[in-house]
């Protein structure tokens, strides 16, 4: 049987089923929807896509292989996720995260906290080129500080995500910042300079909004509570600037462009070593008393790698604040990523996403509508394939020829790919980035998405620029062709 091109109804049906099921999942299970219900929704939507594929002549074996290949694309992210789980656990045990929380409680003013968090994460992410590493280190500590100051975890997570993706988006060390111009055919630093026009104003607006929220919310720091947390931190951990060395080493490796997986795992190993060197009293309290000295400590550290860290303070809220991590804590996130990648690979294989783009181009007559369509397609690709890289590569390949045909410079496409793909990925709970942020920060994207101001403003501002013709660069016309004719073509 010959493989047929899908109809628009074919392309829309799996998406409709997915949206309905995910909506029902959130309605029925609330904040627990990411711990199983969303995965089932993705499985069922994949089943609908498979049925459409079979109807159109695609063999099951081909679709199954596409699913396997799709999942294999996420294995690099899975290794990072497992390493991040281990890192959070050992950095709790080593006192690195508690030290960051302790100093944060002493230094950060509640009124400035949200804006300061966004700014700090932006600086760190731009330095190392990784939103994931920023969230797993500085972000985890800031969530702890917010808890100590009695501030909103959702707004704090929104500030962390805003800053992390601002820095990641403009850093020449970032994978997505290199990927977008490579796909579009633009030069890296021209791409970064072109992004400044939409990215910097969006970030400034986000900082202003976080500042307004901070100064207009009745935030009364509970100094007794802060003192209580600070005292417990000093009692349980050896608080010292030396505890921050693992963080500095990790940031240095990231700046040197050491790949993410070894960087994070080395950071986790260094955290374990630092725990043995500087948290001996804590390890003695937590180690298995039935085992002799070093053997008991070794077992505790080993346990921390896979099960995370937990401590008893006599206060359940403090226990939650000072506990977490471990590779096992990331397994649910990995499950979600696998299901999402399976769905995305299936609809790509049977041509459903391409059908959407073909339909969009039919209506995208003006430059403004073309750029808007690109941004919207990147967002929809994030929804459907659940992968940030796919949201850049697939729309980039599909729209590149059309941008060239209309005489638009490649940087217009590369900027649109980042404005629509890179920064919308953490807003989607089942996307690899959204699932990662949920796993690391402990706040669902459904809760922090409304406060990730930078990620919300940037695509909208890019669309406004497109329709107003602001910083839309044209290709130089070929020799002998008048500029007006080149633009018309």
C-alpha cells in the first residue's frame, strides 16, 4: 500500500486528542498530573497517530522504529537528568546548597528578591550557556531562600526560568544559540546581535514586573523564621565559603565548554568528596551505625547518589527544604520525556507536522504573518514533539526556503526560531525543558508559566516587531536586480 499524505483533519486529530486528555488530566489530578496521568495521555495520543499512520499506508515497523529513534534522541538529556539528581543530593550533603541558602537569607531583601533572582540567573546562564545547569545550582538555592523568606515558589520559579533562558539565549556557549543560526544559515554573532533587539527589551520589562511585584506585595519577612532556619543550617551543616567550591568548579568547567553530562556528574562527585572532607559531623550522625567508620560513610554517600539527601530537623517544612535530589527523583521526569518523544517522533514520521506548516504558509502572505507563523510553529512543535531542539530544527528546515524566496536575511529566521522555540519550551509541562524544571525546582510549569515574564513577553514582542517592520533585515539583491524587485520576490 502506497503511503499517502495526511489531510488537515489527520494532522489535527492527534493534537486535539492530546489537548483534551491533558486538560482532563490537569482537571482530575491537579498538581499530580505529571506523575503518570500526562504520560498516559501522551500514550493514547500516540495510539491515535499510529491509527492515522496505518490508515495512510505506513507500516507499523516504520512507526515503531521512529519511536525508538525519537526516544534515543533524548538519551543525552536523560544522562544529564540523572547526573543533576545526583548533584542535588550530594550538594545537599556537602553543604553547598545549604550554604547558598544561608547566605541568601542574610543578603537578599524580600522586596528585591524576585528581580534579584532573575538578574542573578541571567548573569550565571550567560556565563556558562546553560539554563539547565543554572536552575540545578543557583535555582535550587533560590527556591530554598524563597521558602525561608516566605515568598511565592511559583513567582520565584518564574524569575529563575526567565533569567536562565535570557542568559542561555544570548550566550555564545549555549547549544541552542549555536543551533538556530546553523539551521537558518546565519553567522553566530550576527544572530546574537540581531536577537538583542527583542531579547534585551523583553528582559528589562520582566525585571520591571518582578520589581513591581516585589514592592507591591505585602511581604513581611518573618525574621524569627529566618533566624530559626539560619540556626538550623548552622547546627546541621558546616557553613563556610569553602562549601561553594563545587559550584565554582562546575561554573568554570561550563565556561570552558566541557560537555554538560561530564560537567554535572563531576560536580556531583566533587560534592561527595566535599561532604567527606567538610561535613564529617553530619556524616557521623547520618551514617549506618552498624557499619564501621569509613564503610558507613561510604554507604551514606552511595545512597545519596541514587536516593538523595534527607535530614530530620524537627520541622517538616525545614525537612522538605533541606532534602531532595538523587537519581531516583528524576525517573518520573524521564518517563514523561520518553512518552513525549514517542508521540513527537510518530507524528513527524507520518508527516502530520509538515502538513500543518504547509497549511500555515498558504495564509502567511506578509513578512509579519510569516514570522508570526514561524514563532507559532516553533511553539506548536514544542507542544507536539516535546523537545526544544526539534522546535528549532524542524521549523528551521521547513521555513528556510520561504525566507530566502522572500528576500529575508537568515538572521530573521534564526531569531524567530529562538523567540518561538528556545524560550517557550520550559512553559510546557511534558516538554523535556518543562519536565526538567519541574523536577529540579519542584514547581510545575502550570504554576510558574504565568510568572515567566521574559518567556511570555519575548515571542509577543518579536511578533510586534515583525508587523511594524522593526529590525527586519533584507538580503542584498543580486547584481543587476533593483532592491524593490528583490524584496518583492
